[in-house]
C-alpha cells in the first residue's frame, strides 16, 4: 500500500471531524491498542488542530490481556481498582469528554481460557464502568467506534494471507478504508451524502410508526413489537447538549428499540459473533412472552448462555437494526469476525440494553420508567446478525395491515 501514510492520515482526520466531531476546548478520550500508535498520534494531531483542550489515551495490548487471563486468578481479575473507576467517572462527569474507541483485537484472543472466567471478568467490568456505559447508551456524551488493522485480527479475515503478515494487514486496512469511504477525494463530503441517504430511510419508517415487525427467512419466523413513539435513528446522533456525532464508522443501518415485552417466535444468526474475544457461531434464539426462552449455539454455547442467564435484562432485546443485504460491506463477501463491520452487512438484533434515545421524550427517565414503556434495561448490549438475501420483513400496523419493508434482503420501498 504505497500511499498508506496518506490514507491513515485521512482516516484519522475523518474520525476526528466526522465521528466524534471535535470542537474547540473539548476533552477527548481515545481507547486504542499500543500497536496502533501511529494512528493514535494522528488522531491526537487532528484533535488538537480542531481545538481540543486535552486528548487522553487508554492504552491496551492483546498479549498482556491474554497473559492476565492465563495467570491471574479470577477473583483478582474481577477486582476493579477504585482509582480506575474514579478516573472514568471524572472524565465523563467533570471533563465531559468525547470518547473514541479503536477496535483491533484478535477476535479469538481468549481461546483456551475457561468460558466462566471470561464471563466473570466481562460482567465485573460492565458493572464497574456503569457510568461509561450509561453515558454512551443515553448519548450524554459524543462517542464513536472505529476499526484498525492488526495481524491478530487480519489473519481471521484473510486466512489465505496468514503466512505473509504485511500483506494480510494491508488487505484488512484496504477493507477498512473502503468501508469508511477514505478512498473518496473528500471523505467528509462522502459521509454527508451517505448520512442523508440513511436519514431518508429512517424518516420513512418514522412516518409509518408500525406497531410491530414480522421477520421471515430460513430458520426465522419472528414477531417484534415496537414501542409507541419509537424513533428510527441512522448514522448521525445528537448528544444531550445537541452536538452531532456518528457513533459507528462504518455504518449502513437504521435502528430503533423493540418493545421487549412483545416478542415471539424464533430467529437464527447468519454470521459469526465475536464477543469477549471468542467467536460464537450458529446462534438460535426462541422467544416466548417477551423474553428469550431458549438460546443455543453451534460454537460458543457456554459463553452465550452465561451472557443471557447471568446478566440482568439479558433475556430481552434492546435494538432492532435494518441493513440491506447488498450493503457495501456485505458485497465484500468477507466475514470480519468483528461486530462493528459484520453488523453493517446484515440485519441484526441486540441482546440487552436499549438506547433510550430511540423513543421520544425519554430524557431523564428512570430505569423503571423506561421499562414501563417497553424499553429493555441491562448492563450488556450485544449485537448478533440475522439478515440474508432470503429475508423478508413486514411492518404491521395497529389494524393488522402488513406492509413490506424488506423483500429478499433488500428495501421494499423507495425514498
């Protein structure tokens, strides 16, 4: 990749200008792996050029993380130091940071680690950093998630290149740049156009205010209720103080929250799920009386069961997202083993917490008030992919009328 440095600079500038949209005198927190230091430096440069007051970093490392799981006892790994929790709360509540998470980890990093240990650590961190999770779910701050190529990740996407690490990593960077429109002459302008197209889809669905959705595909026959006054959201969101940001780069979805009290039927996943640095395949979920009644997987069964059975609210759903099968990421014919990318190749659902911003007039509501209008409350939010070229989706009005939304994996309406 001859012009890699130029492309990486364009990518960093895009994330600062269009994802978290840094403004003068804002504080920024970036979560990133130490192998991505060149990208980190460019992100800091562009953030400061945009007027950032301070750019903070939380550094991560796959090798050390794996050793922690191998050698540290579970009771010590699940003891989260108070100073790390206090720092997190201070940055969010006092410094009002914008958060940018750069994902590059090996999706199978924790292969060989007991599932129970992985689950215990995941849950401990989720509970300890509740302030961060709640600020993100409620858009109290601007936040974004993006990818960066590493060999540990790339070798799963391009196993045929695994013997040539440089070619393997370059191939993944190429796909990241392509999916994020970095090859465009003006990536920011390209994202503005893409955002406008998604907003038109969301506007149509918001005008319809369907009472429920009906999914049909091989292995899937699912009814999901929708809350009254639900909002279909697309690429760009607004923080509580009215600042725009694009949470996911790339993104091809429009999404809302289901009424978690009204779910019935069954659904089968169509892509692997990378969760807690493990890969879960062949997920089947059955719903009864608004709850997950049974969940199985061909691979990763135990960690999936732990997710659902041992987290509050994890028997409900928090998100329903629509993505056409012929999205650019789907057309790559790649499985990325990374939810940020794979969810944007496929219709998907999320186990766990709903985004309160997907229903009108929910700002300031307590968890009990959110649950009363059908929004799921949980300490987890895990997407899994269900879309395919064979999927039909119908919007059902309150009078029972069915309106096609998807036919054979594609939008059934024009905007």
